[in-house]
């Protein structure tokens, strides 16, 4: 009997929302990711201590300034982990630009160039990497520039249709609309639990899929931030789904078929591109999207700062 994970893989490309190499080898996802949150976990895992020591020693040998050492160490660790992940998957590894740069287009572009250069020094070409940026106006503009340079991007923290449309207009390679965080907001506001078909996060991602199809855009939609297997199965057929090890394990141990729940419609009339005022107004009209984007950037930055503190402590020791 086919497992639900294998059945799901016939409908959607499965991406591992983890940097755990053992989990990646176990579930054979197409793509995977690395970010400060996942790097923090590596600091507490015995299997990664040699890699961390090697990268921090290289930073100490190259850079004298303590603050610059820490920033460069974050990038080196992300890329070193990304290269290890890439050896175990057929697709791409997403690597995150620091959340604190989410409102600075030029700084985001510079950081993306630095990450790509580090990958290329280690023999991994840009065709195997996605640069992950927050879906702010400034982040989208950075992605637009990078895409024109042949550096493809994953736009994350996407909660509104205005964000999605601006990403499509910019020609970004991939967007990651969040499911679980959208539903979390509505559950907190209403006190209701939602069946998968009525789940606000599921319905949001389905609208994003419909929008990309109707507009005939090339952007790939990847559902992200899942809380339950029910949400995952309700989005079977979305081009890509990024799943945590816990959800991958649950799907891998359950037998059964998976029915297609999302169809990308045929292209119709493409809407006019959003300018900055229209983007900001459209996003502003969605209270959930405003709350969750701001919260997401703060949380990403908290993890980045915690990671930097752990690195500074280790370098000092």
C-alpha cells in the first residue's frame, strides 16, 4: 500500500522545512532550507559541532573585527549547512537574508550577492540556491533585481493577496504563502477551530494558486507553515508544499491515497501591476496580514540575534 507521503509527492513537490540532514535523507524531499532558527538547533546537536568549529576557526583566521566576524560567521554557517543539504536533494536549498534587512532593498541585494559568492566558492552554483527574502515592498524590489541577474528567490512571510500580486509582477521564482500562521490569527480572533476545507490559511493559499494561474504567471506557489496533516492534504496539488519533519513522519507512516485538492486554472486576463501605493493600501486593508508580517519579521530577527549571541560566545571562548 502506498504511503500518504508517496501519494502526495505525485501531486506536489515536497520540500523539507528543516536543516536536519537525517530527516532529509529519510524523506527524500525535492528542496530544503536553512535559516537562523535551524542553525540555532544545530548548535545543540552533537553531529554538527565539527562543522561549526571548522567554520568559526576560518572566520577567526580571516576577520579581525569582532562584530564583522559574527555577521560573516552566520553567513558561512548558513552556506556550509546549505551545501551539505544540497548534496542530499535533487533541487534547491533556500538561504535567508537577515530579517533586519527587510526594509532595505540595496542591503538585501548586497547580502544576496555575498551568499551566492560563498556558495560558488564551495562549488554550488546559483542554479541550486534560492535567496529567501521577506515579502515587504523593499524585499520584492530586491528580488526583482536579483531575478534579472539570474539569482532566483523565495519570497517568504507572505500573508496578503497584495504581497502575492506584487511578487508575481516582479517575476520572482517562488512565493511561500503561510498557512498555519494565517489560521493561528483567525483562531485567536474568533475562538473557532476550522475544518480543513474552511481553514482560513488553506483558503488563502488556494486563492494565491488561483491568482497565479489566472494571470499566467511563472511564479511557483509553495504552501508553508503547516500545523496539521489535514491542512497539507487540503492543499494537495499546490505546486510545492514545505513540511516539517513531524508532518513528513506522519504522512510517511500513514497508508492511503491522496486526492487532488488544488487545480491551477488556465490563464485568463492579467491584472495591471501594482505600484507602491496600491501595494501598501491593499496590504494595509488586511489586518491579519499586517499583524503577521510584522510579527514574523520580529521573530526571524530574534532568532538571528540569538544565533549571533551564540556565535559571539563561541568565538570568545
